[in-house]
């Protein structure tokens, strides 16, 4: 339960074993009844004798759990009338078709970071009816244990890979409180996860800087700008770890006890 939201007075069975009971006044509806599910552009299609325009597009690699990775955005050329069918709109919830099981169905919000922008056919753009379903509430729901179990149970699975499809996504049963309740939950959720989100961003930044340093270091070594032998001479001595110190102390104790026994034997 999110802090600040009181338990509901009445509940009813959801009819979904791994979900259990839900508040009496909540609805449980198929996603396709309150959202438009837009398919993406298929790569490699030939357009002969048509005017082509270059557009950026999103791939599965760009859509992470709860966030976008836009460091590398590819482009493709196609007619403008074809591009309109896969054009992203602000507020779309992006869902991936598959890949690793943990990536299945993950969702994040498109805020118009690049305009115009398309999406590949392995990424679905889900466009909620905002009068009934907030995009951020749907994205949060897709990140829940409930949604992950649904997509894993309905996925087509091979070795280490899983995939879903437009039909299965459309049949996903959306928990539907009132929009006022959705807004209240989102405010509470933002407060609850803010420290974790901040920590993740700091760690990701540190990892990116370390990778950049590693790349620069390798470049300096292979191009002769850094003499590793000279650099090694200036490295600080490695301190003894507590583990080895403890082992040394244990060895000293054993040696001391052994010497004492030897002296007793000699005296005897």
C-alpha cells in the first residue's frame, strides 16, 4: 500500500489467481478497450519510385524499463505517408515485443524527446484514452509483478528468449481505478521511488564515466601514449586485506602453540 492511501472498505475477486482481490469499484478491462495499440515500421522494405524522407526511429535497445536510452538512435528512409502510421505521439507508452524474459512487455513514456520519431515493429506504441487511463499509471502497472507474470505466462518462449504480440498485449487486463485515484497513486509512487531513482542515476553516471576512462586508457596504451611499465612503477602498494591479516594472525597463533608444545616435550 502506498503511504497516504487508505485501504478500501470493500473488495471483490479479480478472477486472476496471481492478482487476488481488488477494490469493489475498480474495473478490470482489456487494454485494447481503452488504448490504441500502434504497430511499428518494418525494416528492409523497398519503396520503388517513391519520394523518401529520412526519419529517426526507436528500437528495442532504446526502450528500457521505465526509461529511454537515446544515446544511439538510428534512422531510415521511407515515404511520408508510410511514416505517419508509425509516428510517435507525446504520452505514448512504449512496450517491447520481446528479447530477454525480463525485458518482455516493459513500458516507458514517450515525451516527444525527438520530433518527429517513428518506432520499429518490435516496439509497440500504446496510446491510452487519457480520460480513463493515465499513461504513467499504465507504465507503472506494466512494471508490476502482476503484469510481468501475465506476459511471462502468455509469451512464446525459446531458450533465453521470450516474445509477445499485439493480440496478447490487447488482452492484458488493466486495473482501472478512477483517474483521481490514479493521480493520487502516481504522486505517492513518485515520492516513494524518488530516492531509488536518484541513486540509480548516480550509479549509471559513474558507470558511464568509468567506461569512458577505460576506453581512453586502452587507447593510450595501444597508441603508445602510455608506457605501462613506467605507470606500473608508480602504482601504490596494495594494502593487506583483512582476510590475509586474519590468516597471518591465525598462523602466528598456531606457530606459537606449536613452539610451546615442543618446549614442553623437550623439558619432559
